[in-house]
C-alpha cells in the first residue's frame, strides 16, 4: 500500500513516554496532537498496517484516540494521533494510586465485555486465527512435537472461532483514561476472534511476565498485576467465574498460540519455549 509520508522534525515535539516499540511525544504548541514514533527495527509494513487498522477500529466504534497521518523522523516512522489531555494508562494510574486498582480492573473488564460482545461486521477487520496461522508458517524453527501441539491448538481455535471484536494486545498498559473517559490504545493487532485470545494476553502479563520487564513496561509489580486479575476476573466472567486452574485449562490452546505473538514481536528467546512446555501442563 502506498501512503504519503511527510518528513517532520522533533524540534516541534516534547518526549512524553517510551515503551517496547518506541516513544511518544506531545506537540509543543498544538495540544490536540500526539506522535507515536516507532523504533527503526519495527517493520515498515507493520507500522503502515497499524495506521490503517487503527482507523478501522475507530470507525467501528472502538473508544480510541483517532489516528491521523503517517510521518517520518529521519529513518523512523511515526503516527500522529489525537492527543487525550491529562491521560494516564491504567497501570500508571495504579502505580500512582494503588487504591484505584479495584475500580480500574472493573472498568477494564466492562470495556472488554462490551468489545467482546460487538460483532465484527466490517470485512476489513482481520481474523485472529488467520494471523496465528501465518505466524506458525513463518516461525519454521518450531518443529517436532511442539509444532504438532501448536497446529492442534490452531485447529481448536478455528473450530471455536467467534466473529466478535478483539483488541489483540490486551492489557492494562494499552488502555488510558483522562479521568472522565477510557480509551484503548496500540490497536495495531485489532482483529476479530474468540475473546480467549485477549484474556490470555492479560493473564500472561499478570502472571508469567518477567518481573523486571513487567515493572519497566507497566510500572507495577507482579503482586499488583495478580491483584488486578483477582478483581478483573469476576467483573468480566461474572461472580460464578471458574477457578484459575479451570480457566487456564480451557484456554490452553490460546495460551500456546499467544506465545507465537511474543516470538514475532520480540524475537525468539528460550523462555518462550519454556512457556510452551509449561502451558502443556495446565
């Protein structure tokens, strides 16, 4: 896809934060603009795809900052988004005020329930199982019995497919609030599919993430993320929610496929192989 890309200077912007993919900047004189500037190693097609899929998400009623134009700073690509004034991610809000954790967990559960109940009627919204099928084809170093387990997991996910909207990279760092309204952000993986795909992502960040990486990316520790899950689970699944053990067993195929997301996003690490082996014991 060919898109117009305007070269801009960071002289007009001030750094506001950073993450795994790059940094974000606020415009110095226009308070309505935020720049998400990607690291050089992020694939160009993925960035262009995020512009398009973010627009599709917005057009489908997902509460999110409206994406604008694609821009370039030197060799790096960026996207200008609508800036949400006085915004904080849910995890930053919790880090600043731990007492708000129960409310934040319940609010995210409410957003998830609404999103996961929304039919994907727009044919431009991609399919999550198709995405993981492509990843499995691409990650040829996974072989033997583990590849068979992943193929079996994909077959199960295809059979259990639902045509409802998903965030795709769902956790408390990818939702923000301005104190009045809450918004999803980082919708580059927006898609449709079984809600278990989103739930397993949240569970991974709460229970399985490396502690140093968790604090670096989310500003909260493992004890806090596990408390978040304890409030989130009954708010999302209802007061009669299954035990974690039952839920994890039910979601085992989705956990396995979710590890491919990490391989693709972060590069292959031995810990992902360990995750896969551990998941098979759930």
